[in-house]
C-alpha cells in the first residue's frame, strides 16, 4: 500500500514541479526584460547628453532643438519606444533632457 501511495504522490509532484520551474523561468525572463528596458532608456539619455556636450564643445552653444541633435550629431531615437523632452533655457546652459518610456506598447500586448 505504501508503494502505491509513493507512486501516486510522485505522479502528482512531478508535473507540479515542472510547472513551478516554468513559472520561475518566466518570472526571471520578465525581470530581465525590465532591466534591459531600463538600461536602453539610460543609454539613450546618456547619448543625448554627450551629443549636447559635444555640440557645445564644437560650436560654443548647446543644440537649439532635439531635431538639431538628431540631424547633426547622429543620435537615433526610437520614437515608438521613447518620448524625449528637450528644454533649452539659454544657448550657454545645459538643456534639460528627459527620456520617457512610451507605455502604450506594453498595454497593447
């Protein structure tokens, strides 16, 4: 009788264990995706800041607009994923550059 009980418990435990491993893997994959998204956003913000500083070093003024940075300094922005807020106060002051993630892509899924 004990032998049948062990087989029964083992037959229940094995699929539950497999489902648990699968759920753990999916959670880890989701976490990795979030970390990559944050890293991409930070890299874009860094690239924009460096391009603005390079413009100031080369031309003596900060870029007048975001389009100027894209056109003259080769910064590429994926507008499907990010919205960039670029505020210039004066040509000799560092602009305020904010990168925002577009969340509508996440809600589509």
